[in-house]
């Protein structure tokens, strides 16, 4: 299954990982049941899954303040993604 993963073009060209590096491997770890490993590989996996789940449920069921919930989930996901990337880059350059 790991042979089917797409390579990171950014990492191949520039040698630096992108924001999404580890996302595919994290999904594979989730499918294998390694929830801690999935988080360590790509910390934004859980906020992304929560956001995706909410958006799909919201297609069928409308909630009060669903716009506010979506915006909040997007911001949380963006903060986790940016923070994990900055930490990863800090360790990469040091």
C-alpha cells in the first residue's frame, strides 16, 4: 500500500517538506489503527478529519451557527497545521 503514495514534489525539488508532508502516511497509520503514530506523523490529521466529518454531516443536516462552527474548525486546523510545520522546520534547520 505504501508503494502507491504520491511523492512530495516540493521535497524532491527543493529538499524541504511542504505543509502536507506526512498526510498520506498519517492516513495509512490511521487505517492500521496506529492513532498515536498518525498524530506524530501529521498533527493536523485529527482537526482535518473533524472538519471533513462536520462538512459532510452538514450537507444533510443543517445546524444553527454551522457557519461559525465551520470557520472555527478551519481556523483550528490552520493553526495546528502552521504550528506543526514551523516546529518541523525549526528542527530541520537546527
